[in-house]
């Protein structure tokens, strides 16, 4: 998460007024929610907890929480306390010193909270309300917060925040329901989180709230998960949501074991071969599944992976080994898996380090989760580029978690951020910034192992045994030149696409010539009367030759265009974005010209064959 994220948790379970029943859940609510929100691998929030505060302190903390924010900030405010309704129907949040007859003076009004949310400069504000709304308290078997008919969502949603800033409110229950602290929570039972907060914590901590399996828990994901969880535990409690947001709001990273892809099952004939009694048929089916596993279409590859998993578990040894070997190719293989930025001056912007994701497309498809706030990851064509924030001096050590469909991996990152005035060259004592600025001698290059950030994909070149470096190793400039040569963009697909378009234009020109000569031949046949023969006239005016050329060039345009598309899909990493876009455009235009031309040419040929014998 790159934005600044702040959370304020208000939990009140002790009240001076004897009429307000003691609550058991808020203390547990605050501790559990603080743990998951503060975890950098989950919520990555800066969390403040206010426990059993007075009404005056609550107002101070709330207003201070929303003041002095930036547009990039995301704010989350959580209430776990009694909700009280005034005689006029306004909602108040109970403080430790709240006196029900004096709500305006001793409780926090929802209008005050709404005003703070409207005035903040923060880009997005989220409010969680784990309390109910009213003034009556039940003495039944379950410990109840309150009941009533005030509409809390209207209390917050009727005034849209200034400047169109995004906001959202999620409540533990609607206006006519209780908010329960467990199913059967007795007076002397051990405290535990309420149903609502327990669902929030569980969904974030386990990652199960990531319903679309995209690696992040959005506000919509979390609400849907909480709604289902609470309704399953207690059908009489219904969480509600109101929001005015532009785009998705990601509340947390997902900690699920991997990502999910909706698989396309293998063809029925292939599945039948897998179940055959003949060993050779089953072997051929497994070989075909291994090929499908390498396909760029991820749902197809995922379907093959699932079938190969069954083969590796249930089949005889030779076929099981073949399936297991194929499955090993889709393990996450970042290269390198350890990055060391060395010593970096504070406040500088060091160049990013590249990580190449190797293997087939299914192996490269993963979710990237930086474990620390000073890490930033940008996707690239071949993998990712890692950057570090140098705002704070000191030793930085962290991990980037990678989660794929069937595997997990970690990239370890190290850096040493030095004070601003200190710059450490490759060798020699530390020197100051001004000294370097006036020094005409260029700094020495960093050690070789720190500059090798581009890794060759081993699946595209023959493997060679590794040998230790020797004194005859080429200088760094030579190595850089070789890497540049190997990554020169290819021009094959654009050339094929251009040829396909030229063939399609030729086919269209031949069609026009055929039509022109055919019309002249038909007119000549009509002028000849009963003695005329259309077949002779068509041959005499040469209408057949351009028709044949049209059919050949039109079909060739489709074939060449298909080759261009195939080469682009198979070797996409060898083409620039401009080349990819140009190839797709040219092949689309060629296809759009060739197909109608072929259809008309075929119809003309059929008309000639049928009509020449009768006219």
C-alpha cells in the first residue's frame, strides 16, 4: 500500500452511569482489530486506540484524527460502544462519562463525526460502527448493545463530503436490530470480539475476505464477507453499508495461499483418454496436458494443471513422474530472489532493480505483496522493478511476497540508507556531497554483483554449466553490450502483418478486376443473342485469371496474418508496445479486407460454374 493510511479505534466498555450495561466485547474488538490493521502484510495502517475515554477526549481525538490530512490519505474510524438515541431521534455514541439525560453534553453526536468527515482533506474516509442505535437495553440470554429505530446510514449519508471526497459507512446491524456480543454470552463469560468485528478481523487476517482473489481486500469484498459471516451466525443481525466512492478502495492485502483462476476443463476426448485402460493412450493424454500447461491462455493452462495434479497423485509411477515434472515448471521462479541496494544517500532516488519472472505464463502470473512500507514494486513486461524509499536513514531489510496459483515465493531486499551528507563510493573512506560535486573525477562503478539486475531467461537459451569468474572475464561494458544485443526488439511479426495487408489489398484489387471483366463478358453474351456462349466470353475477356489470383492472395493474407499473430503471442517479450499495437492493427485490417473479398470471390466462382452451362 503506497498511500498514507491511518486508523482510529474507539472502544468503550466501562460506563459510570449504572443504566448503561457493561459491554464485554470492545476491549477484545480493539486489540484484535489493531493487530490486523497495523500488520504491514495485511492492513499497513498507523493505528491509534482510545479506550474508555470521556466524551470531551473522544471529540478531541476524532477531530484531531481528521485534521491536517492530505488528499492521498485513507482514514478508518471504528466505534465499538453503546449507541444512544435522543428524543429527537439523533444518534449519539456513549463515552465513559455519558449521562443518558444529558446526551448533547456527555456523548458524541453523530453529526459531529459527520462534520469531521466532511471537513477533512483526506481522499477517503471509512467508518465502522459496531454498536446499535437506541435507548432500550435487553436483559435476555444474549448481551445486547441497544435497540431502536434511528436510521444510522441516513445520519451519515445525507450530507455528501465536501469536494466529492470518497466516504463509506459500514454498520454492524440495521436500525431495528440488536448488535450481539456472541451467541450465548453470559455475564461472567470470558470476553471475545463481537460478531461484526470478529468477522472483520477474521476476513482480513485469513485473507478469506478477498472474494475475487486479486490479492487485495476491497471495501466491497470485506462487506460481502462480513454480511455472510454475521448472517450465518445470527440471522437476526444484518450489517448495512452506504458509500460514495470513485473506484475501488483496498483496505488490506490478502494473505491467502495463492490466487485463483477459473479453469477451462480439458476437452472430453482428452479426459476420456486419461481414463482409458490402455497405457499408451493415457501417456499421450498426459503429454498433451503438459503442452496445454504451457499455453498463454491462463484458464486453459489452469485446467491442465488441475488434471496433471490428479495424474501425479493417482497414476502409475512413469505417468505420475511425467506429470510431477511438468508441474514443477510452474513454480514461482523470481530471478534474482535477493536484492541488495547497498549504501544509498538519504533522500536520493536510486535506480530500481529488475526481477525477471521465469517459466511459462501460468508460473509468471502471481500477486506481488511488499512486506514493508518503504518497498515499492512496479510491474514490467518481464516481471517487476523494485524501488526503495530513502526517507529514513538506517539499515532496511524486508521481503516481497509472491503468491501464484500453486506456489509462493519471497524476494529479500536489503539497503543501507546513509545520512544526506555521506556518500560511500565503491572503495575508500566516506566523502561528503559537496566534495563529490566539485570533483571532476567520475565515481567508480559499484561492485559487479550490485549492477547485475538483468537476468537472462534460462528457458530461452541452452543451459550451460556455471563456472567461477576468472581474470579473463569481459569488462562490464562488453557485458552490457551483449545484453543489449540479446534484447533487441524483433521485427518479424510487424513484417508478416505488413505482408498480410499487402496480400489482402492485392486480393481486393483482383476482385474488382474480375467483376469488371465479368460484367463486360456478360454484356457481350447478351449482345450475341442465341448464338452466344458466356463461358467463351469470360475466357476471352480474361475474367478467370484475376479471380484465381484473388482466391490465392486472399487465402495467403489470412495465413500470413495468422502466423504474425502466433509469433506475437509466442514471443511477446521480444516486441515493443508499439510493435505489438502495429501488428494487431495491420492483421485486423488485413483480415477485415481478406474475408469479405474471399466470400465474394467464392460466390462469383460458384456463379460461373453453375451459370456457364445454362446461359
